[in-house]
């Protein structure tokens, strides 16, 4: 697929996604304003209706909303007394969520790669079987449950880490670690299991290749053969999945944020729901979905740039 | 004599000394499999001097590849071996993995059959050579690069400086094999195994590669074991040839002697299976009928007996031992009724007579007209 | 070497498929006669939990909404083997009754999703043509939205308002989770159907002039069922966990009706004083999901092996 085609597909997807988000308010049984400010006066309600464009037909509202959206206007929070823009909160929250996702991905890879290599080399040993079972278990734990568990053990009981809150890394490294370690681990655990097993099965196949025997016949050390010769050709699936997985991580981050009260987009979303700010909610859903789509698109482009590898995979 | 010169084979690295370089004594290798022990190699013995080439010839399943890997020590986990492999006088059979790693690349090296799969596809060609150099010989980056380029030149790769940076898939099959050879020779090994080095290559390229191997071997005074299924490959290039069948050596002789005075019916069959230029076109290729024996439960008696055209009862009951010919020392074979024995000659005449009868024109075809 | 996966923008959220491939052994050689002991344990646990949930009113446990002041926030004690929650309700009872909501949602969502998604997958995989060119891109686009967010938004919006009854809320949750699962279940069913449709015996059946739907249901479906069953089992676990996620955001099953998700979510503040509440519920949830995953794996391996024997 050419880049132009991909961009076209991207744009169509974004349109559809934002349409859907907009459509949410239509799905709402009853009057959205009722939900937003159940105790307001008719005057206040009318003001809100005007501002949120609820008096206009759907497509007009969508167009207006999209137009504003592109310029950074994400709609407003409506209370009986005030109208505040959503964008402020979101722009603070997004970087936090993205940091969480990035750190989790890195941690997952750092742990999964050596484990994958070793379990492939020592496949069928007790170590391999044990890590297989552990991986299986890790996949069965719900993220939020794991989060609470870690919170309880390491924060409440042992007191090694804070259980809630966030300190950006730019402020203080130790503070950041104190707040970030548990959530990042929680988010990373499920991915570790998947990455490890993926790498393992590719490595096992690669280790049967002739060039590995040849490397052995050159007298190279096992470690060198595993990490310098076998790892690279085996990492294609892993990298592909890791890339595609960033989207999943975004979804998981939402949950982790609520568990650890981290002021990212997930917590903001939860607060919007709790306070029935459905207009804000709609904008946030759109933002999250768009980021998800953009990330996947970016990964797609990145992998096309890594073409020689993919080309190689096709020819071998 | 600089190090570089040694490594690129400009100067021989081998030293004439006492004793054979390689002394293989009663080596057997079996593999554990669900059906039982597969006896891939049984009771093989031979010696090899420095600077000499031994050709090991046999069909697939004859055990020739397993033999070379056994000597090298490259066997998988389910292999069991016995016997002694003496390299420069020391038994390398029971070495630990670390011990083997000392030898591999440095003293013993192997050239594999398929150059495409033998080279790491995501690593540049030059790097695959310099890796060995830096690992075994502690060279620094620049020295290794220069040496590698010289090696590429020595194996006759054009524009070696440019090829240094190439990836294997950017090269033709013949060039890749040259690279494989360069990698194998990089650290100046004393013994080189070439396991079907030309099978995966075009016919035109085959001769070039074999000549290259022979030249390198001569220059370096290196010992070489050339494993192949094709007698033609070893014809002009080995000093001695060992023919293997069903895991055993069935005939062994210096090359000239083998071709002029072969004894084993199997060797004779192998030879006649080679298509020759002087055969009439469209003459049938002589294939050896039947199939190789089961290596889990080998039959008693000579393993070739089911397929031998000159088989007699004794062949089926007793295993013929490998013994030296009385007349020609250095020529050993395992057959009760070799090709020049009276019993076999008798059978040969009968066969020849039948063939003449089969192809003879009938009276009806004779130019004198049909019968009355 | 494998083909590089389809990297188009609308590629699906790989969690389900990848989970699957991660827990499956590439070497299929390990076929056991019948199921292994672990599978039996899993099955017993699962059946036990489901039975307990169904028969809850008949069991000798207190009402889950009834408060006993003396056990509030207390750990296990005689008469209340799992302790009490912050309101003094019996934990054992809460968990068993919680299973009702959780299993209902889990199985309901998967049934809904499998019915529609499975059907669509069968149709697009078997007939290809128009249905495939229309439906598959549609499903891919649905997959472009992160699933959890999609479910969250649907449930939030459809069940907004104070006066939403319990039944309606549960129905909305099932609908939301089910809808979200349609594209994935459809995709996997389609892939399996494609594989089977290309087999000779199906072509033969078609060649004999059998009406297409007939072929689909008589020849292809029975062979695709194991794969569908396997994913369904996995999916139930995912749905139960998803309900927990929804509870975390406040839109899951609402108290006082218990669900495993809302017990954990509502009591997260009590971790310091009464960790047993979250702990016990988490253990039950974890073991149930583990059992579902394991059985899903067993089913897939068992029948995948049979296929290769063919």
C-alpha cells in the first residue's frame, strides 16, 4: 500500500471515529442537558445547549465540533455555575498517560527479551516450563487486580513506594520512581508474558538454522551466538507486535491510572463520567481514539521504513 | 612471514611433523530416536596427514556427513559416540563445549553445503569474517578489516573492499560460497571439512569452487576432508578416497588406485552412475537399484548385499571385514567377492552375454531377408 | 519464516489474538489422551463456581445485602469464613452472588458477540464476495477504536442517569461488551472458516450442488466450532475482567448488587484496613479467568492436533 493510500485510510478512520464519538450524545436516552446539570434553571440549560451546539442538527454540530476540535477546542465542562474548557485538563493529562505507556513498553521489552532468548535456548528444561506457567498466570490476572495487589504489598505493607499520585520525571527522578514503579510494572506484566513467548518461538525456529551451526563451528561463545546472531532475525514478530501493542497499552493505562490515582487522561475520563460531564467525556473519547489510530499509523510507517528486514522476511 | 600472510594463505601454516594430523579410531555414532538407536556411523577408522585431502564418498544416509560432524564435535544432544578421535595426538572426542570452542575456527573449520543458509542473513559479510578474527586472534577492528578484505581477495571475490559491506542476499550463490570458505579459513585452521560444498551450486560454478578449495589447501598446507556423493568431485582433487555405505567404510584407497583397481561392487556402481561424455546420447543412466538399509536394525552380513549384482550366500550371512589388499598396501576394502575375483567375473560375463542377446537383432531383421 | 503481519492502520487490537498465540505451544506434538489433570481441576473449579452462582439462593449463606455490624471490615471469623466488607456484609455471600452478575455478563456478552460475530465470520469466510468486501473493512474500522474505550463509552451513554434499573444496566453492559467483541470474534471465526472452506471435502460438497448454506452449516461449521469454543472461553474471561474495568470507572454493575468487579472497585479504599476484601475477590476472579484460559487452550490444542492428523 502506498503512503498516500495509507494516509487516506487514516483520515477516513479518524472521521469515522470522531463521528462515532459525536454520535454518543445522540445515543443518550433523554436530554443530555438533563444529565449535565440536573438542577439548573431553564435559562442555564439553554445557555449550555447553545454552547454545546445541542440545538443544531447532528451533522452541523459534528462539523462545528470537529472544527473546534482541530483547533484545540475540546468543548467545555458545564456546571450550574461555570463553563470551563476541557482542553486545559487534557493537555496536562496526556503527557502523563503517554509517559506511562512508554515506560511500560520499555520495561516489558527489557525483561521479555533476555527471558525469551534464554527460554528458547533452554527449551524443555524446568526453567522453560516454569516461565511458561508463569507467563500463563500473568496473562490471567486482570490489570486492575494486579495493580491493587501490588499496591497492597509494596505500598501499604512494605511501604517501599507511594500508592497514589504522580511526579513527572522532569521534576525529580526519585520522586518519579516512587510514584511510577508500581503502575509501570502493573501495566508491563501482561505484555512481558506475550513478548517473551513470541520471541521464544521465533528463536527456537532460528536456532535450527544452518547459519547458527556455522556460527557455532566458528567457535563463538554461546552468548554471542544467541544475542548477536540469533536474536536479530528472530525479532521481527516481536517488534511488530510490540508496535501494534502500544494501542492496547493505552487502554490498560486508563485502568492503571484509576487504580493508582494518576492524573492522566484515564483518570480525567473517569472524573468526567463521575460528574456526568458527557460533553467533555465525548471529547476525551475522541482524543483517545485518535491517538490510538495515530500511534498505529506511526508504527505502520516506521515498519515500512525498516523495509529491508521485512523484505528479507519475505524472501527467506 | 607475517600474520596476515599466514591467514590469507600466502604462506603455509601447517608444519611437517611426525604423526598424522588426524587419527580416527573405531569411531561409531548413534542417535537416540523413538524407533531405537539409529546407527549412523559404525566402526570407522582412518588417518589423515597434513596437507593431504581425503575424499569421503557415499549416498545420502551413508553416514558421511555424520562422520565429519562427529570428528568436528558438532553433534546434537541425542547423539552417542564411541571410539577415539586424535587430533595432533590428543583425543578430542570427549572435550567439553568450551574445549571444542577453542578448536573450532582456529584449528578445525567447516564449509557447509548451502551458502545461503550458512551465512547470517542480517549480518554483513565482512563482519562475519572479522568476528572470527577478533574473537580467536584478538585482532583490533582495523587489522581485522584489512585481513578480511585480503581473505575475500584470496577467495577470488572481485572488488573485495566493496563486498565487505554487502549482505549475503546481495551476492550470487557462487560468491556466497566463497565467503563461506573465507570465513572458514579466516583463522588458519589446520583441518578443513568441506561437506558437500558444491551441491547447492550451478555446475559451472562447482568446478571453480572446488579448484579454489584445492588451491587454498595447497597453499596453506592444510588437511582437508571433502565429503560428497559424487565420485566425480573427488576424482582429481583428493589424495585418498574412502567410500562409505550404511555407516561403514567399505573401500579406501589412494585415488589413482581406487579408480584403476577398484574392488567393491558398490564403488563400481557409483562410478558407472556418473554420466560420461563418451556414452552414447540417450543411453540409460545407470542407477543403483534398491534403497539404503535400515540403520536401526541393520541386516547381518554385508549391508550392500540386497542391492549387489554379484551377491552370494556368504555375503548375506557374514559381515565382510575391511582388510588391506595383499597386493596393494594402502588399499582396503570390505568384500568377499570383489570385482576382480573369479566368482564375480563369472557373473559379469553372464550379464554381458545376456545384454548382447537382448540387444542383438533378430533373424527377421537381418538384411538377408526373413526366414523361409 | 512467517509472513509479516498486515500492518494497515485499521489493524485490529491484537490483544486477544496475541494472547492466544502466546499461550499456545508451537510444537503441537503433545496430545494427551483425554484431558490432563490440570484441565480437570480447571473444569471442576469453573463448574463449581457457576453452580454456586446459579444455586446461590439455595445455599446456606446469608443475604448479600444484609449487614452484620460486628464483622464490618473484619477478616475471617467463625460463621463468616471470608470476613465482612466495609458495610458488614458477608464476603463469602457477596462473592458467590457476585459470580451471578459476573458470569451473566461474561457469558451473555460472549454469547451475543459470538452469535452475531460468529455468524458474520462464517458468512464472510465462506461466501467471500460482497459480504466480505463490505463487512470486513467495517469490522476493521470498529477495531480501530480501542475496545475498552468503546465499551466504556457505549455503557456510559446508554445507561446514563440515576434511575436506570439493575436489569437494564446489566443488559446494557452485556450489549456494550458484546458489541465490542463482535469484530474480533468475527475476524477469528472468519479466518478459521477460510481455512476450512478451502478443504477438498467442502469443495466436493459444493460441487455436488448442495445449497450453500447447507454446506456451510453441515460441513464447515462443525469443524470451526472447536476454534470458536476456544475463543469463547477466553472471551468470557475477558468480559468478566472488562466488567471490572467498567466498575472502576463507575459504570459497571451498581451496588448493592455485587459483582466481582464492583466489589474490588468499591473497596479499593479499604486496602489499608481490610485488605482481605479485595484480596479474596481478586483470588476468585484470577482463578476463574485462569481456568477459562486454560480450558480454552486445551480445547484449541486438542482439536488443532486432530486436524494435523488428518
